[in-house]
């Protein structure tokens, strides 16, 4: 999207993309996709929905306090800045209780970005996946990319909201928006988002193995669809059950070469956002 749209928080708050880009879509999605009948213009048969574990983008917009500023005051000010326009004071207190810094190794940055990610990206993505799964003609899978890339190659380092260390507990399984692309495309070079210089991101032997797993999954899906991926390795979303829906976690620590199926991933947090949004009429 052009910068005049993506940099305007009144148009697309926190990269939420709450609009349909008419430069890409000739008609509203409801008309293009519809019920999946043959009369519509989009009739996908197999779909993958997913996000990175820290897919919130508040740090891109400078509304997250920088790394090291872990005071209660910094947390409260950021809550007000990000959610004050949508939620009451009691609502902000509810968000603070759902995402206490103690749960995120006392990192204000990790707690706020996770809340941002869950509200704006992860939970809406799962809702879309469940909606798509109701179409009897479509098979649906979900994933969560959860690997923190060392050497300053996760954008959280450039944005100043995390430390460049694999020893920091708060960065464990921290994957910023876009950090999965290198693993899908087998790339070791990327842009520095601050000044657009090129940076080299070498991978460890474990990451190289993990990268081959991720690339293999996406390649199999592109070539063969669901037929190329055993359902035992990556289960489909059921058309009825939602509470225990399976999500494929992609991380170096995964049990099978970087993958592990998690049932009911983010259910508690997504139930929270559904409840608070309903209370505030959103």
C-alpha cells in the first residue's frame, strides 16, 4: 500500500488494513468471494492463514516505549496512546490485566506488542480462517511463525524494542512482522527498515534445517495443495470445532524439524478481545 495510506493511523490503524484496496480489488471481497459458489469470482479450494508471534506493528509507528523503559508509567502511557481512542479507562485496565508485564519477563515492550498483535492481526486472522472453513468447498490450515532470528535480523532490534540476544527470555519465540519471509524464500539478505541499507542475516545449522522445513511446507502447498502435506503433520481446521482448532507452530524448537501442532492456540486471548470489543461496541 502507498505510504500516504499506511502511515495514516486514521486510515489503517496499526497496519490493520481496515479497508479494501481498490487498486487491487475490482469489487468488494464479499462479492468476489461470497459463499464460494461458482457464480463468484474467487473460488479458492485450499487456504493457509497465519501470522508471526509478535505481529503487532505499534513499534513501527513509534507508540511502544523503547527497550529498557520498563516502568509502569511507560506501560500506562502506551496503553492510552494505542487503545485510548477505542476503549474506556475500565477497558484499558482490562487490557493491562490480560497482558501483565510479569507474564512477559517484565518487558513492557513484549507485553504491549503481544496485545497489539493479538488484537490487530492474530485473532482477526483466526476468525477469518474459521469463517473460511465454513465453506464446504474449502480446506483451511493455520500457522504461527515463532522463531526469533539473531544477529539483529529481527526488526524488533532495529526498532529499538528488543535486545539483540538469544539469551534474553523476552525474545524467546519473538517473531516480528515479516520475519518469516526469509525462511519461506530461503533468503539471507534483506533491507534495514530504518535506512534501507542491505543487511546480511546468516543462519545457524539449526536455522538452516528449520528454513528447509518451512520452505518445504510452502513449496508443497504451492505445487500440490493439501495433497503435498500430510494431515497428521498439519491438520485442517474443522468446520465445527473452534475451541481446540489446530495451529502449526513454526519454530526451531519444534518437535519435528521445526514444526509442532498446538490445539486452541491463542483461544484465551482471542476470547478476551471478542469480549472487550463487544462491550465497547467495536
